[in-house]
C-alpha cells in the first residue's frame, strides 16, 4: 500500500491524516497549520496533546506543534505568539511517494490580519513524514514593498513518560535567558538538562543537535535556520492555572522548540527566510 494523505475529522475539525506503508503517521490541522500527532514507523506517539485541549473556532490548541508567528510569546505588541496559530491555512500541496507523505499549508494576509499586523506576507509550513523522521519547514516571504521583521517558533510539545526522568542533551555551555528566573542571562553548565521545576529558557545560538532520552526511548532534535532553542515546562503551579491542561499534564510533556527569538528576522521586500526542525526517533 502506498503512502496516503486523507482529510478526516479530528476532534470535530477537518485535518490531514498522513500515513506511510511502514506505519509512520501524522495529523495536521489547517487551523494554525498545527501538527497534532506524530508516530514514527514502528513507534508510539511522540507529541503531547493535552486531553483538555479546546477545539473551538478561535482558541489555540494546547499541544502538538503550534506555529508562533510573527511574534514569539509576549515579546511585542501583538497577541501572544502572534496570529498564525489561530487562523485557517489553505492546503497548498499534497504529495505522496512509496516512502513518504508531504503536505504544505499556506497563510497570507487578509483584512483581519492587516488590522493586527499590517504587512503583506506569505507563510508556508511543509510537513514530511518518512520512516522514523518528522521534518517541518517554515518559510516566510515578504510579498510587500517595505521591509518587516518578526520572531517565530515551532512550539513543539514532546510527549514524555515522566518529565523528571527525561534527559535533554546538547545544551551544555550555551547562554540562555531564564524567563522563570527574572529574565536573567545564565550559562548552562550541566552535561544534561533535567526538569524538576518551572522551566522557561531561551538558549541562544544553538548549533549542535539535541538528544532527548526518555524511558528507554531516544529522540534526535535538529534545527536549521532557527538560531535559538526554547525549553519550557509550566510545572505544577503554572499548569494548574492553564484551563486547557489537566493538573498532572506537566509531568507528561516537555517543549523543545526551534525558535528565532533573541534577534528578529528582518526581510526586505521580496526576500524570504526558511527555518527547519527535524525529529528523528532513534
């Protein structure tokens, strides 16, 4: 049986279901161009989707891989994490071969986006599943006549069995901004990162691949074009304040995000920028 991409209903919304003959699977929602589920070939679910996530017409979905654009977090005047994650994207391309499935979703300006962020742009998110890999490419084009700047992230929620037992390798020696510690700049001096409290860090200029070790499973995390890595877990108190997370949800997720946060990406008229994130089940 060849690879396939079908439109089905997921939690009451239309979504693209990607599948390859060796059993790799993903679910991508046109609402926010958000990957909501990914299982590598022969493996189990690797993304965390909150059991309390809301699937209405305008609420961001808690979990999966939300697209933050053209603003990350509250670092600007736009709504938190920008406008892309709460808009309906169009499906620009579907492609299947014997060993992979690919879908591209597209977002451009309209009257509603112009009222919030008055820029002409085209954003495309391409999702590819192949064997043990999930590849995501995010491309932004300035289609207007004046320059603009933005920050962005792929806000990846990774599923873990127990966050306190998970180990994230590859960030040793990097400087980071500690948002949970009064935004102080610090240096990571540990061989591995182990989360045991509220964690909200932006690591700068990360060029090494990362490795997440979790209960006998390993996940390689590679990024291109995104200079920063965000590591986030709300921990018990902050999790309890989130209406779309169960009380113990923080124990089963760790966000490791490909991001461009410290310095804004600047695009002149007609220019484009590309960032990529790859997850590889090892």
